C-alpha cells in the first residue's frame, strides 16, 4: 500500500480514476546517495562515450570499437565480430543477462532497478536538473503551488528545455551506435544524414523527455513488468531495504532529554518518505513500488545521528531476521543457498556453451539450398541433374581462394555456373558472401547407385592455403527406384 500523503500533491481524478500524485523527492545525503551518483556518472559516461572509442581492424573495416552495423549485417564489439547468421551469440548474452538479474535479485532485491536501470539513471539526472532550476523539495512544491509569474515561467521553461537537451543528447548518442559516430555527427549537423537517423533521433529525444522527465516513477510502477516478477525471485534470505519495526515501534515524536523507555527509535519524521523517488513509506513493509535504492537508509541514518540513536533503523536485512522471535543475535546472511546455486550453475552452463561455440567458430560459413522447382531434371541421355545455390561467407579480413568438390556421390559431375573448368578456383573477398549456382549431374550409368528418391552426400569446400576443409550435408533428388 502506498502512502504519499506527506509528500505529494494529488492530481485531479479523470473518468473515475485518481489522478497522478506528483512526487517531490528530497535530496538525500549519505553513502547510498554517493553510490548512486557514482553509478550514474559511470553508466552515462559509458553510454555517451562508447561510440567514440576507436579500434583498428585493418583496411576496409570500420574502426569504431562498438558498432551495430545493420547495413552490412554485422556487430562489432572491440575485437569481436558477429555476423547476422551468428545472432545466437546475442541470444546467449541476453540469457546470461537475465540469469544475472535473477541472481542479483535473489541476493539483494531490485538493486539493478535502484542503481543501474536506464529509467532510474535518467530519472535521477532529470531530478538533479530540476533541483538546479527549481530548488529542492520544498522550493519545488512552493513553485508549483504559486501563481504563474515570470519567475515560475523561466524556471519551468529552463527545466523542460534542459530535459529536451538531455533527450536530444541521449537520442544522438544512441544513433551513433549504428553508424560511424564522427561521420554521422557531421552529417546530422549539415543535414546530410539519412532520414532514418533524424527519425530515431526525434523518437529517442521525445521518449527520454517523457519517460525520464515527466512519467518518472509511473514507468517503474505501471509500465515495467519486473516489479510483478521480482516477488518470485525473493526468499527469506534475500537482503532487502527494510524497516526494523521491532526497534522502531511504537513510533512517535521525541523531545530532547525525554526518556526513550517505552518508545521506539522511529520519531515519525517521515524523512524516509520525503527522499523516496517512488513516494512510498518503507515502514509499511515490502512493496511492489520499492526499487531498493536505499535513499531512505541515508535519510533515516541522518535522523538517528541527530537524536542520538544507533544507525540501522532502516537497513538491508532479510525476512528471516525481521521475523525472528528475538533480535539479540542476527541470523548470518546466507549468500550461498539452493536458489543462488541454481542461478550460478545456469550462468556457468550458458557461459560454457557460448565459449565452446565461439572456440569452435569457423571463419568460413557455408549454406547450401537445393532447388525446389524442379527438384531434379532428367536429361536426354538419361542422366539426372540437381541444382543448388551455394553461399560461401568469408569472415576473415583477407581474400580466400576455395575449391568445391563432391563427396559420397559416385560418378557425379560438378558444374559451377560462370566458372569454367573441372576444379575452378572460387575467390571470396574479405568480410563478404558469394553465392554460386551449382549443378550436380549423375550419369545414367551411375543411377543404379542412387538410394531411392533421396541420396545423401556432402559438398566439400577446400581452402588449400589454410589447409582447411568444411563439409556440408546435402541430398541428391531423383525418381524412386522401381
């Protein structure tokens, strides 16, 4: 249950539904707030600067370290190059990311949401901008409740203009990941960039402005599915930001010099509520809206220092400790338990599969398609002919000279359209694909050796320079033997 009565202004109801209650989070001071600043600077720094890093891959190749080169159907990550046919590696990375999120959530709740989620990072940035233009919580509330004046107009206009500039920088940085950053930056400024670049720049500018500056906590509460899933990731040993009611209750105001006997440590100052970017009261227990940012811990520790009580009234704790019959001794934190061991084992398994697949990755990719119509042709001399499209992809940065042969089809003859000779050399340029039309003919004298209407055999693609041979299974079609 959300409690925002002490820190928000309720909006008007629309269609019988309560309007949005605007939240005015106060600036917190403490270790967790410093950690959030550090994470925000680091993540934004990586996001904005990564497209500008260079990586020398040799001539005729892009030198952008991180490039999603959709135009040429390739992804570049430093020394790693992933082709469109190898997107299963990206699938593996996404699976690893999901398992990592499950593991972190089982250990310490929604710390991803509280610190590193893009929505949190950009919302933090937007709120920081809002403070610069409009002041901290109380000043922003007074400004919103004041009549429109020049002071209010220029402060609001400056806030929204800065949000739009941040959105523009965000969209600009994102489009740089899909095209050489310096080139695209110049094209954007001169008006020579592709239309799609301007479209996506506008889309990301508006979405960042709306999600980070306007919607804020609404995205986390109503749009993001993760709050609904997270409950399945917790257990009694998960570390969550928690209010220790056994220590804080009964709560109430406390005067200086007054005895603490019969009185909990919570002085009901609502400092934990005023700093919460989600507008909740952590004292109400675990809630769907809580993103585990721990700013309430900083606020509460500051109040405990003022009233002379020990810190930790709000802290990372486990359900097992909170529900213990006695709190004289804490139950040790169990990081290693069945749930976390399963997630760790799955991460190791998926990582092993990806590493094995990458270590056995071939620099020559072969794809062979049999003609569908007709499946086979019977020539005037009684021989049978099948047509194939052979696609050879050279993933190396040097040209390759290959030969194509048949294996397992006795007496068959191979003909490559456009390349004369019995064993022609097939040249494939670097980082490119070459498609060939190939005919395989079985003479009439060898038809008796065919095994029915479908005879398996293999194409052999030979690279003499690398002493490498790649085999690809295929099928020769013909009439069923009578």
